[in-house]
């Protein structure tokens, strides 16, 4: 079974340019998440898709970030225009829909290897 | 708001010795707790989780963690460390809400484990 795949593995762009990151989740996983880790900091939640719908986008830093998941399969995260502080590693993760008796998701997340973004 | 604290940026241990990587959390109500490991140039790999039941949870590669509700801790442990355990370890918490919402994981800043011969 293929894991979560992310592309590109590393992107170097100049401030003001646009970058699009792609994530292919594990087949059959309805839940897809984007996270970001800035150097030395914690891994921060960006947003959560359930199929093609945005369940929670409370972590998106500003309107320069746009995430889509058309058809409920792969997802893209676009940064336009990129700023210096956007540099970091962007992780995508997916999970199954296992839920506890309170309806909470109990399953672990399966992460991709990350896309490292460097904005110069 | 939920949060996770990993008080040690780095933990050094000799191979064969027991290791502990500390984690404390803050969340309203009962938590779901997770440990992940990141090897160099790799993504995060799931190690173990606490959902409910026995406070001692066993996971991959001989790791275990103990949920302590009174101390709001979920320390990761291994009885005998290996050089190959050297990696970056992340603790994470998910809030358990009666509405079924709040499914995001909140991570700590990570602890670098270095196991030496």
C-alpha cells in the first residue's frame, strides 16, 4: 500500500512568487490534513479536509494560503505571493474515519515526508 | 485551547540504558495522546497512542508511554535504548469533545534523542 506522497520535496522561490504543493493521501482515507513546521518550532495545524470539504481551516495563517481538494482525492496548497516567513516544512497527513463513542476521530495520522519551502 | 510541552530540546542516553522523553499536555476534558518519531529526511511515523483504557500503552520498536491524568503527562519510555532510536520525537494531543469536533492534533516542539555507544 502506497503511503502519503508529497511533491515537491524541496522548493526554493523568491519572495513574491507562487508555489503549489501537492499531497496524495493514502487511498481510501477521507481525512486529509496540512501541517507546517517552521525551523525549531512545533508542528502547527493548518487545515483539515473531510473528503472535498474543509472541516477546519482555523490554522491557515492568512489569505495568501489556499488549499483545495477537488474530488476528495489529492490536495494542493498554494502560497501566493510567498513571503519570507512562509519558509518551513509543509507536512500532509491522512487518516481513516475511525471514531470513538463520542464521535471523535481516534485514528492516527499517516504523514508524508514533507515539502520543504525556502523563500528567499 | 490545547497545548503540548516537551521540556527537553535534546536527550542524550547511552545505548542499553533506559530512556525517557517527557511530555505534558493541557486540554479541556479528556485527551487522546500520540507519539510520533521523525528520522532524518523522513516524514513523521506513528509510534503509539492513548485513547482509553490501560494507562500504559505499548507501541512500535519497543517503546511505551504512560498516561498520567493527575500530572497531565504522557512520557515516552524504552527499557533499553538503541543507537538506531536516535531521531526527533513529537508528542501530540487531540481534544475529545462531546460534539465530535476538534479533530486536529496539537504537537509539541519535539525532542531530539541521541543514543550513543
